[in-house]
């Protein structure tokens, strides 16, 4: 008797970039990459609001992308998976109580 494994949950569908982000991604040859800009923007705004420093929004977005790029470039994960993991990491840090 063979047991079947349940199918892994599919990641949510992320709408493609449009406007300025799409132009920038094309200019940087990032076609085929699908960042979750809405989730990232929300996390970046939350980070800035939590710290009281508006610059933390840009830093959060940069670090999330950099971490995902490193994971993809080193072969640890495809970009989509690495991007989701970096966003989850940010969410965990933002949900921590402040000392």
C-alpha cells in the first residue's frame, strides 16, 4: 500500500510589476522575477513606523532583495522562494516585542 504525500501549498499569485518597477526591472535585466511589491511595501512601512525612522523603509526593501538575491545566486533557492523567505524573516522580526 503506497501512501501519498499531500501536495505542497502553492505560493500566492503575485501580480506582475507595472509602471516604474517594471521599467526598472527590465533595465536591470530582471525579467521573469516576480517580487511581491505590495507585501514588501507594507513591511517596509511597518518597519519605518516601528522604528520611527523613515529611512528604515528603504533599508528594509534593500535588505530583503539583497538576501533573496544572495540565496538565489548561491543556489540555495530560486528567487521566488528566497524572496518569500526574506519577507517571512522580516515579518518575524517586526512581530517580536521590542526590548
